C-alpha cells in the first residue's frame, strides 16, 4: 500500500516518475476511502491538479479493495488528456459544466470533488469568471444535494496580511481584492447557502499555491532566473505546497465535510521569501538572479496548521521542492506554460 513513508528521490527523472509521485496517496487518504464507501465524481478534472488527484483517488480506492468508480468530468479540450485518465483506470465523461441539463444528467455519487473555476484571463472576462466561480457551484450543489463535496477555493479570499504575522487563519474574515477573489468568495457562499438549506456536507479548501516541477511559483522564479529576467519583489513572500500533498489533503477532507461547511487552508508550513528562493535557485542554476523593486510589508499568506493537524504535515518541504524544480529546469523538463501571476497585488489576473 502506498504510504507517507515513501522514500523521496533526490531528483525527478521523467514525467512518469513525477506523476507517480504526485498521485501517491497518503495514509489519511486511504483511511478516508476505507471509511467512506461509494463512487467519486471529480468536476473540472482536466486542469493542473485534476489528473494526478484523480489517479491518487483511484490508487487509494484500489488499496482499500472495495469496488468504486472514480469519474473525471471535464470538457477534455486538451489533446490526449482524456486517454490519460482512462489509462489510469479513471472513467471520463465529457461535459460543459455551465450546461445545467448536462450537469443534471451526470451520474450520482456520494463523494464529489469540485475543481472547476476560472482565474487566468478573468480580467476582461468578468461575467464568465462569475458564472464559473459563483453560478456553477449553485448548479452543482443542486445536482448533488446529499453528496459530500470537497470544493477547491483559494487563499485569495483573505486578501493581503502583514508579513510578520502567522498568515490568514480559517476564522479570519474574508477580505477579497479584485473580481477574481470576490467571485471565489461567491463560490464559497453558494456552497455555504446550499449546505445550510439542503444539509449538503461541504469542505471548502482554501489553497495557497500548489507547486510541482511543471507549474507553480517556484517554477515561475526558476524560469526567470534561468532567462536572466528580473524578479519582481513587490509580492515578496508566499506559501507553496507540493501538489501531491494538496491533493491528498483535498481527498482526505471529504471525511470532514459538514454543514455549515468545514473550511481549511491548504498551505505549506514555510513562509517563503521570493528573494531567498530566487537566490537559492540562482546557486543551483549557476546564474545569480536580478531583482526589481523591494518587498512590501504584506502579502497573501495562510496558516495551514489546521490542515496539518487533520491530515498530516506535508511530505515534501520547500527545500526539496526547490531542488526538484531547479534540477527539472536544468534538464529542460516540460512545463505547463501557465504562470501563476503570483506577483499581482491588485487582484487582477
């Protein structure tokens, strides 16, 4: 059985090895699947995290040994994306989630992970952003009124907080900046409304920057350092969490879904300095970084201690993750080509 005791490599040699690591379930995930029977539907599964989260769910279900369907739902517009799910034993359904009739026709399931949403390109497409982030959750909540739903949100709903503090906690009032973050709070409020009125058990997952060698803030920094581009220091601090750990926490949170919703931050334990991480990458890449500007006294930072207490501390620390990204960059490893725009301080993406 895959375990939290899995030995981590010094480097990641291939996409296959990377995806195997990203999809390795933790013991809490396996235990969650042991406790919660029934099929799992993953909505918006073809994004950055969905493929390996779905594979992790499939592996955890197989480890438990009871029959269970894991179903990935998406438009699957990318070439080859649907076949990759099927090769991992995950069923697929093509669906435009903004089509209410199509959502109504989706199979029932006691477990649902909601991953759909819009961030990049939201500026200039505000109406679509609100439709995806605030209207769609109501459609999904009505379709799955008795299911346990783990719904991805974002730490952006908190807004900027002083760097010297411990980061935003789940009990802090939201203070979203910009329409993207506001629409994400709308997502949470829709799930909260239907949780309270229908009794739907929900877990809201406020994610602060999942990272792996193909995507994430550390990848953005590595590419800029390698290209000799200046690193902007205005958003001088950040959280990062190994994407495999974020996926594991999301799946384990299904056991904590409640009414009203259970809220949990998914964030790494380190408060990371953009300057220091870039300097570390520069040493590893053999190219000192150039910087632009100075650090602001506040940033988007979250306290992930509740999640660590519930689901275990992240398996991959920031130092190892930085090393993996640097090694991947040196060897010319493929990236997803989707910068995080983490440096945005006005909430525009």
